[in-house]
C-alpha cells in the first residue's frame, strides 16, 4: 500500500472516530461493542468501505474512551480561562482524539496529530475553532517529552 493510500485510510479512520466520539459525547451507549457494530454497519452502507478499512479509527475510539478522564484532565489544565462545559462538543471530540494520539500513539508524530486536528476542525467546526484547538495542542506538544516531528 502506498504512503498516500495509508494516509487516506488513516484520514478516513480519524473522520469516523471523530463522528463516533462526537455522538458518544452526547449519548453514551449502554453497550459499546453493539453501538460500534451499528455505527460501522451504517458507515459501510453509506460509503461501501468494510469495517476493517476503519480499523485505525476504531483503535482511536477505544483509546479515547479508555483514557477519557485523563484526556479531559489535560484539556482542563491546558484550557486556561475556558469553562470545560462550554467547549463545543465537536471541538472537545477533536481535542480528545488528538490528545490521545499525542500521548498514547508514539507511532504518530505530535505535529501530525495537531495538523490532522486542525484539518478536522476546518471540516466539522466553525472558523474560530482551529485557533482554539491549535493553542491547546501546541501547549501539550511542549509537554509530551518527545520530539514533535518524529515517531518513537
């Protein structure tokens, strides 16, 4: 698989993860595996790509949900002068996704996670969101303790 194809598959996975995490933040399901099965079945019906196409996105979903308390604590600490409850749910989902990647996915350089988050904010949020998201993630980049441009 070419690098371009890998990047496109990862982008599709991030978009799917963002969509799921946004919905999850509004209405947490009683049984995650069943809810994910319905989500990916519906996604396959819309775009024709099988669930395994989104395996990266599914890894991200599980990681964010598993580490959500830790991630939200980071957001609270980094979002000075912002009431956590007032952060737009879509922006919160973008931040959770990027912060999970930056902290727990050392196979992804932090700057890649930041750039992907900004791109997602341009697609799914308002024009001001990218500055807010970039500001939070840029602060975190300096705290992660690894080279922001390299995998470890």
